[in-house]
C-alpha cells in the first residue's frame, strides 16, 4: 500500500465516521429540540435571534465580557478559600 492509498482509506474512514456522528446527534437530540421549541414563546425566539445575530457580528465583545466575569468569579472564590 502506498501513501496515496493510505490517505484515501483514512479519508473514507473519516467521512463515514463524521456521517455516523451526525446521525447519532440528530437522532438523539431531536426530542430535546422538540421539547425546547414547544415550550418557548415566539417573542423569546425573536430575542434569541437578535442576540445570536449580535454575537455573530461582534463576537470579541462577548468573549471579553465572559472572560472578565470568569476572572471576577475566580478572584472572589480565590479570596474566600484563604
């Protein structure tokens, strides 16, 4: 077996594996998705869509905010452990 054949075998295995993983996730979580979508009011979905668009447009602001909050919580917990 040469290198090209080995790479082709690895690529085929990766494609089969990714399809299998996608099928597992889609079948396992479709019930969870259904339960969530049934119990959330439409006005909330609109707010979620606006927030999602905002996060995609300016992700670094949200990453920075979460980082600051995590550091603050870490400092508070670190001081309380002394």
